[in-house]
């Protein structure tokens, strides 16, 4: 069991969803389907003040066996911003092995191509 931290840069200005996926142990790529999903973060509208992180993005845990929900820990910026926004999230993974993760953005047109991490060993 290990805490996994994922950071990505979002350059889009019109996404409403981020999807976070984890590949199979030793796989060279990440399959983008429900069975490999760690979390779906859905934009829930504007918020300000101390509740920004909790109301801006709503997390739905994916199908993977994790011992904690994916928690967005940084990057609660304005979706309409023209500048790149950096997001960071963490969760506790129950599996050991060597994995890659991928993040996609989604809007009314569909899901973007994935940004995929380098392989990382979890012991």
C-alpha cells in the first residue's frame, strides 16, 4: 500500500471533467476504460473561500481497489483562465507493482488524448 501523488498541467479552458487512470502492472501503456479508472473529477461550478476545493471539483472513485478516495490537493483555479493550471491529487493504492498513470480532460465534445506518466514502482 502506498500513497500516490499525481500532478498534471491543464492548458484547456473548457473541460468539465478530469479522468485519472492507472495501467496494469508492467504494461507499456494505460487502458482508458472504467476498469482502470482511479477517479473522475467533475467541475461543479464556481465557489470561493475555504470551500473552494470541496465544491469546485466533485470526485467519483473509479473501479480500482484503492484504500482512499482521490483527493485534489492543489489546483483549484478558474477553468476559464487562459493560462495553464497545475493540478495535484493523491490517493492510497492497495496494489504493488510497476504502473503508469494517465490523465484526460473531457468536455461536451469528448475525452482528450491522455497524458501518461513514466512507470513507477509501488512496493
